[in-house]
């Protein structure tokens, strides 16, 4: 097992006040390591997305702390957290959030452009990443012209184009058929994950469990189990 | 251009229908504002055309005069008193009136008649044909060759006509700096001929034109004239008095102001509304950018850029459209009064900036409110 990528200490998050107060995450602590594919699983509403958002600098916890590569991110200023997201973390959102008015390759280049890379250079690098996900020939199409699985791969290309150390996927296979979902995860495991990377996937999809190095179970805002999968598909 | 702005531009321009709607809104507003204001400036500048054309430094008039062409005649003693004021180099009378001309074809045409002081011909126009001394010849008139010239059946030197049942003879053609507002031709003659040809009341002096010895004498001259119960205005003061009359006393200014305000409001609502919808539709995108790591100020820059880009193009189109239309109108109607001034352009530009500002403000507020977490949750 590699070094610790993310360390969550007693994270608590609630929404609303008084009568309407719901505690989405109740004292969650865990570690995710480099070189590891970590799954977070659990029923709907158990707090998976909330937890994922807190460890990736998107949602501020009410209590507890998050260390990303040893740095306490919620002590940082909001612009610095934005920079951390930009430079260290790649996101694949559940419904992709591709930009319909941009071409596929421009979509992939977005993190690079936000990093101030020059436009043409960013497109060039973007094209390389599209090649990695096998969609180089779709570079000039609008994302809506692509199939769901292809869009998901574009989203992955965008997430990895910025060279993040940590990749966060929320339900990456939810809207894909079983076969496509498996292929995506297999691709992530074999091509994206490496010793310097940590990949965290939230999923309901038991068909892809066999790729996980660790599986963390959540229920009702609590982490109720953490197991290492010693015979994960490499 | 920085990459972020390029993304902003693509988000905006690639959404063709919204982009066009935005442009239409702004172009329309700019077009209407410029048209209204240009008509108004044109009318104002023409309303003072006689003041400009005569060119005197000081005008003495009855205080009730508010419009160069409707003068109130003054008794002769005002002229002699004016001449005796210290600091007055010379003072001469001028006559403004209207007469009816019977043309060769038998048609009648109203004209405005300017009667120049017989001794000095002060306020004379620049001649393009004929000699100014010929104005002293019998029945002599000089016709101004402006947009209204054709209404006199384009006379030449030597053409005869009847003016208020007297004989008239064209001895020269003149050009003047500025055309009049009322769309009738102008003829010049001597003061004495003018008052003999045109029936008048007991008093005949329309204005007294004064040339001061020095600029610094002007306040004293004005004071002395005031003591006589009359008013002495510098050219600029007189022009302003006339403009104020048209602006505030005729309802024209109010109407133009209202039309301009309405154009502005309509333009603002179309473009503001469309821009708001545009932002709303792209809210998820801005949220995704935020989640990926765009900072607040970068998103603000994008929105400001989108708003000002649209505003500038709309402004350009609006100005172009208005000028084009005015050029066309002038081709067909030579006396068409509209004029585009820097003031109008600047005013419309400021209004457009306000539109862009309001639209961006709404957009920025929305975008800063959006939580990347909400994007994340889908
Ligand atoms: N902004 C919010 N305001 C109020 N309650 C919220 C908010 N966000 C999340 N919650 C609540 O917190 C709880 C956990 O939500 P979360 O989205 O983390 O669940 P999840 O495990 O990701 O579920 P799913 O599998 O359906 O995506 C839910 O009960 C949800 O209703
Ligand atoms: Mg979720």
C-alpha cells in the first residue's frame, strides 16, 4: 500500500436547522492511499456524495478535518482550496457535466485552460487525453453527439487531463449498461490508476465490485465497514 | 485572449439563438436612442441657425423672445442707447421677418427675410454667386442656396419674382453654415428694403447686434442693456435660450427624454432578460467550472466579458443602423434634421454600459451563489 492520499478525521455534516436538521454524515474517519482504488458503497441517502464532497474541498464540514497529502484543506482560504482542486483533484460527476457548446476536445482541455495553459497547447494536450480514452476521432464533435459511455470517457479524459493525484468519481456507471460500466472501470483500473494516484469511486453497482482494492460501506451517515479486497482484479 | 475568455466567448456565441436575441435587444435600444437624440440635436441646432449664420457676438432683444425667428420689435431709442454704451465698438439693427413670394410659375412660397443694416451689411452671408454690393441695387435680394433653395424654383442671378406684391430681383446666391428648422427658403436684403416690403408694426428693429471692444466689456454692456429693460445675450447664451425653449417649453424635450428612456428600458429588459436566461441555462456549467477549480473572480471576468462583448457589438450595430438610416433619409430629404453628435454617441454608449452592467450584476450574483456541491449531487 502507498502513502496516505486523503485522511478524514471525524467528519460531520448536517443540513438545515432545528426541526428540519438532517445529519448527512456522522463522524466519518478513514484513509485513502495512493495506488489504491477505493469504493464507497451504501444505500441512497447514506451520505456518500456528502462525504466525497467534504474530502475533495467542495463542501465544508461542520466538524472534523480533511488532510490531502498531509495538508489540512479546510484551514485554507477558498481560493487556495479552488487551486488545490484544480491541481490535485480530478472530478467525474454523476451526470458528466460536459459543456454542450464546446467541442469534445475543448471540454477535455478545460482544466488545462483554467491552469492558464495557452489555448492551442491545451487543445493539443486535450487531444492526447482523448486518445487515451480512445475518442481521438471524436475531438471536434459536440459532446451531445456521443453515446453515454463515450461521454463518460470524455468526462474521465477531462478529469485526468489536469494530472490530478486524486480522482473522484460519483456513480460513474449509474447511467451505463453493465458491459459499458465494467469496461469503464476496467479502463480506470488498468490505465488511470498508478502508484502515484488514488482513485475513489462511489457506486451502487455491485457488478464492478471485483475491481476495488478497498470497499468502504456507509449507512445512515455512518461508515459501517471497511474491507480490503485482496483478490481484486488488477 | 486568455483561455478563460475564449471559453466564455464560445459559451456565448455558440448559443446562437440567445446571442442573436441579446444583440437584437441592444441594437434595437441603441438604434432608437440614437435616432431620437439625433433628431432632437438636429432640431436644436437648426433652431439656432440664424444666430449662427449672423455670427454677432452680442444680441439685444426683448426679454420675452425665446426663438430667433419670432422676434419682438424694439423701438429705435434702444439702438441709439446701445451705441452710447461704453465698450460698444458698434451696434447695428437687423431685421427678421417672413414674406410671401410669387414665383414665375405662379405658385406662392413663404420665405424668411433677413434685413441687413444698410450701412454695414453686418451679418452678411458668404456669397457663392454675385457681388454683395449689388444688394443695394433696386429690388435686390440674395437667395440662400440651401436645402430649401429648390422651393424657389432654383433661381439664378437675374431671376425676378414678386415678394409681397413688390418686384424682387435675385442679385446673388449665398451659402450659410446651418439650415433652418422650418423648411422655408431664406432671402437677404437691406434693412430698409425689408421694412418697406414687409408690413410691420410701429417698431421695426428685430435685434440689435453689438460688437464689443473687448470680451471683458460684455458684462458691463449686458448690465446697461438690462437697465433699458432689454436683454443682451452672447451668442452662446442666446443659443442656449433657444434650446431651452424647445427642450422645456414645447414638450419636445420631454418627449424625446421619454422615448429615450423607453428605448433604454425596452432594450434593457430584452437584453437583461435574455442574458439572465443565458446565465440560468449555463449555471450548471459555471458550477462545474467552480468545482473543477475556477475561482470566483475568474467566473466574474467571464460574465463581464460576455456582457460587454455583446454590448459592444450591439452598440456598433445600433450606431451603424441609425447612421445608415440617416444617410438614406438625407439622400431623400436634404433638409432632414437629424445629426449624430459625440454627445449622443457617448450617451448611448453609457446607456449600453449600464445595460451590460445590470445584466452582469444579475448574472454574477447568480453564479457566485451556486454551490459546486449542488452540481456534484446532480
Ligand atoms: N443541501 C442539502 N440540504 C438538505 N439535505 C441534504 C442536502 N444535501 C444532502 N442532504 C441530505 O443528506 C443525506 C445524504 O445525502 P447524499 O447525497 O450524501 O447521499 P448519497 O449517499 O450520495 O445518496 P445517493 O446514493 O442517492 O446519491 C440525504 O438524506 C440528503 O437528503
Ligand atoms: Mg450521491
